[in-house]
C-alpha cells in the first residue's frame, strides 16, 4: 500500500486594510470621547470650584429643619360644666371669637350678691355721714348747756357771797344762807354734768367722723372693697365665655358638651399660622460664621422647590438638641465616641409669603443661610 501524501499547510489570511482602518477609526473615536469627557470633567470641576469660591463657601444648608410656632394653650379660668362648644379641629378662628360657653349660673348669683353688698356699703356710708352730722349738732347743744350751767354757777356764787357778807350783820337768816350754799353746789354739779355729757358727745362725734373723714361715698374703703368684689364676680361671669386670644387654627380639641372642666386644664390649642417659624438644626461646624440677622431661604416638602420662603436668622438656641433632651447623653465613659452635634437655629419667615402658602407645625423644611451678608 502506497504511503499517504504529506499534508499541505493551510495559510491564515491577515486582516484586511478595511478592518485595520475601522479599528483605527474606533481607537480615534475612543480617544476623542475620552478627551471630551476629560474636558467636561475639567469644566465641571472649574465651574464647581468657581461656584464654591463665589457662592458655595458663603452658604450653609440643612434638611434637618421643621416648622414650629408659639401656640396658644386654651384653659378655662373657672371650674364649670360645658354648655356649648362652638369650634371643631382644623377650624380657623379670629381673635375674640367664642370657643366654649360654660355654665354661668353660679357666677350670676355671685354678681347679684356683690351688687347687694355694694348697695349695703353705700347705705352704711350715708348712715355714718348722717350720724356724724347729728353728733356734731349734739356737741354744739352740749356746749350751749355748759354755757347755761356756767351762768348758773356764776349767779349762785354771787348770791352766796352776798349772803355771806350780810350774815354777820344779822340781815340774812341762817336758812337763806344754807339755801344759797345749796344752790351754788347744785349749779356746780349741773356744770360738771354738762361738761361730762359734752365730752361723751365729742368722743362719739370723733369716732364717727373718723369713719368718713377724707372720704366720699365712692372713695369709702368699704365701698371700694364691695366694688372690687363686684368686679371679681363680673369677671367670673365674663370668663364663662372662653374666647380665642389670637388668630389661628383650632388643634387638639379635648372638650365636649356636658363635660365639667377644671380651672387651668387644657381644652384645646390655637396654632397661629401667620406667625410660624423654622427651627433648623445645623451641624456645629456649619455655625462658625452664622450670625443673627443673616438672610435665609427655605423650601417646604409640602410645596416642593417651586415655592421659596425668605427670612432671617433671629436666634441660636442655648444648647444642642442632645443636651436639651429628656435624658442627656452621658459621655464621661471610657467608650466615648465623638458625635457631631446639631444646634437649633431659628428662622423667621416673611408673613406675606406665609399668607400665600401657609405652613403647619411639624412640616419638613430645607434651609439655606447666606453667610456673605
């Protein structure tokens, strides 16, 4: 059997010129795109650097911010039963609007009693004034009695001396002399009695005058005290109607008709939507240049970034949120780890912008403070 013919080598054709040209074009395109990407990155870095130098380093921002307000806590100033509740939760009210009406029966009785006490005090003052006038007249009458008694004493003394002078000559009998002496003694006793009566009348007049001296019916202490009790009773009567102290929205209403409310117990809250503010919690390192009065902008999640509120920094809290918490952190341990603290910064917002886009307490906000100003 004849030997097999040697195998012939198979030649592998190389890349064609078209393929080489396409590969070169792809590499050129790749270099072009990489160059363009590099240019874009450099331009973006330059723009970011310019923005940071001109704007970014003069602004601090946080999304840890919430709407807050100084709410009005409504509490009754007297204990009574609720007759009528005139508002519901979410209802807008104006200052002076009626919120709750309480039972005022006891207050009306107190007013009537206080009015009677005032009338009695006025009557007593008029009576004391009349008594003082009467006692003054009695004092004058006693002075007249003293004058008559003194005249009788003088006359009896003269008669007694005349008779004593004539007694030695026998012109006057012993009986006449005795009668003259008796008359003189009686006149002296009558004078002493008149003087004593006048002293008593003067004492009563002084005591009565002391009650009304320097006072009129309207300025008498007893009358003023009665007026004060009447004013207090009328105040309690007015407090039977609970009114809103501010403009706002009713929140957390906790009172029902027929309920007996206690003095000082909260029954609802009024939120002043026109005077809300933002408490923004900034990191401590962000506050190096923050000052009161700096302008700030804020956006609310409820409206999105299309609504921007403008305001100003009105204050920085006296302590961080952690230090003011119910249970402050205890860092005096061997396993202490430093945690970046946040300090609340209060931002007052433009009232006109709040009127156009009202906010509610607790809403989330994004806040940015302009440090350049």
